[in-house]
């Protein structure tokens, strides 16, 4: 389970950077949730990895 959470955390981290890039490319006119939601999920996954 720890390995799966680590892999999911890495995937969500990549989605965070992709979402941040998307927001920057569109000059901030799109919702910042494209970067904020995956970053929250990445933090949850990495926190689970550290706790176990």
C-alpha cells in the first residue's frame, strides 16, 4: 500500500506542475484549481507514505 501511495503521489505531483503550467500559459484566466487540487492530493499521498 505504501508503494501505491508513493506512485500516486508522484503522478499527482506531475499533474500539479502540468496544471500550474496550464494556468500560466493562459495568463491566469483559468481556474487555479487545475494546480491546487492535484497538489492537495499529492500532499495527502506523501503524508500517508511518511506515516506508514
